[in-house]
């Protein structure tokens, strides 16, 4: 059993029907209760090894999945650690508060073999008055004998505990059914003229608010709030050459080492929500501290969400002894998977380079709206096949039968082939490179879907 990964191969067709903004499901609990095992079980075994979020290594923490046609982002977290037997450590308290604030559904994972612990009780004391949707999940119920122990967790006051075994997959489909039944409905389509939605994301103190003020041309400590905005994201309308642009300013993504273990993982949710709402994302980086793992992590999510991206190196006025070419080469080595992204050097404080930021983002947005006729796409694919034969697998050659552009924002291409299982990653990348050479698509990922001949659209 596994839920459908929201990226890659034939499974990507399901993502086409997913809501624009994905609900968030956070897994919380103390150490060694099986949070990562549950995430891996839900997403499928591949999630432990594939680079779904380029730039991360061991601490993969979130992945987009779908179940019964409903998409959501599930977030793994670090184990909650107790400061003492009497009270939660301040950082743990903060972790739980952030999870409660940012997640739509919370999976409170406990260990059925350990029974109810003091840590479990204290976490539940914080969850009960929150008013958030909490599913109590008793893990490690590997057999019916262990499953009987789930009744002990009624004492936590969080409703009926669901006994599961993340390791063996027992009752995990039932858990997913419960999750999707609690997910919020997709918001109704917004009427009125379409406008570019531009999110500003980055770690604290990289200059996001300063850039927002510079783009608006004034200091705006308080700005109007648009209905539907997340708690810590501020929406502002900007006029760009007669067109309205919606700017989404977000809370900072916290840096490791400055806060308790795991806290930055919840603050990331705010950025993820803003990214999901946006068409184009401005990722701000600090020129005096390049490139952090968190920067690469978020760029990976932007790519997975198939959003346009512009990389901004802020505080360039503070850099001494390095050239733009050297810094650009350093960043591109770390972010090879978004080689298509424009890179700008700015100083939001001094206003240097700020004037061109929205213009470049608007160019990326226009690239996302490009549409090419089927005949033109097919002609290109035929030339690609003629110059570089598709791979074989077990003696069976891949045959590209037909291709068409199925959508825009993001640009979406569907390839009908004799067997989608024969599509190797390297050939997929080759096709993408040829599409970019022919059609552009600067600054935006491409959604590429491969369908076996006869498979329904």
C-alpha cells in the first residue's frame, strides 16, 4: 500500500486534479514513535531514496501525496524532547504551537508498546484546547495482541485512537481515509481578472520585508489583508505597468542552530503555503551566507510544486572580494536542478537592482502562460527521436507516439508512449532540455506526463 506521489511518471496525472493550495498534515510525537516510518509508508518506499526535495540529505521532512484524488502535504518532524519529567522544554512547547497553528490536520503519534507516557500526556494537554483537528495514532500495533493496547490512549482525551503499524502497513489505508475525510475543501475559484501572484520567501533577516517596502516604494508596517491569507503571510497589491500583482510576504524560514531542534520545520510550513498559492516565487538569499541547506531545500519544494522561481542574492552591497560571476557559479553548482532560474544581485536596503525584480518575475510568469500547438510539439519530438534514439529496457525500445501541450501555468506536456515504464530519468531530462531550447520556459519547471498507449487521459 502506498499513497500516490504527487510528482513523477504516470502518477502525475492525479496531481492535475489536486487543489491549487494543498492542505498540510503534520506528524508530531516524541522520539522513536515511528514518525519517519509512517511518512515513508504513506509516500511509498521510494521516498527514502529519491530526491523529491533536491538539496536535502537525511532530514527529509515533507512530501506531497494524494489519496482518493485528494492532495495534501504531509510533514515529518523531529522528536519532541522533554526538559524534565515535569514540564515541556520551551522549544518543544514552541514546536507544538507551530504545528497547531500551521497544520490543517495533526497526526499525534504515540507508541502502543510503551503505553501512555508523561510526554504524551503533556503534548495532549496542549492539543486538546487548540480546536484543531487531531488524529490520535497508536503506532507499532504489529499484531492483534498489541492492537488491544490502543484502548489505554483514550485517557489522553483526544478521541478514539487508531492502532496502526507503520512498519508493516497495518491499518495505514484506514488512517489515510480518516485524514482525507478531515481535509478542508478546496477554496472556490476566485472571480475577476487574473493576476500574477508573487511570493517572497527566505530565511529570517535576509531582507524580505525590506524588499517588499522597496517594491512598494514606501514603508508599510501594516498592509491590507486579503481574505484567505495564512496567519503570517501578508498580501499586498502592486501596480506593475498597469497590471495588478499580488505580493505575498511570508514569515522567515528559520536557520538551524538558532532555535530548538525541529522548530524550523514548522516555520517552513508558512513558506510552503505561500509557495503553493503563488505563480512565481522570489527566493531571497543572504549574500553574506551562501548557500544554506535550507535555501536548497525550499528551492526543491518550489520545483516540486512546479512554480516559477527567481533567485535573489540580497545584501550584495556588503560583499567584498567576490564577483557576481564567482557567486553565480557557486550557487549554480548547488542548484543544478533549477538551472533555468534567473539570478539577480540586489540590495533591498539601498534599492540597488530592486527595480528589475518584478520585471523579471513577470517575464517568468509570461513564460508559464506560453502555449504551443500540438503539431509544433510533435514535430519537435520527432526531431528529438531522430537525433537521439529512446532507450531500451530488457530489449524493449521506448516509442514516443504522440505529444501535446495539455496546460499552462505550469506548462504541462503529455507524451503518449508504448510503455511509460520504459521512460528513464535521463531521457526525460533530455526531452525537457530540448523543449526549453525550442520554446524557452525561462524560470519555470515543466510538468511532463508520460502515458502508456490506450491509457485514459
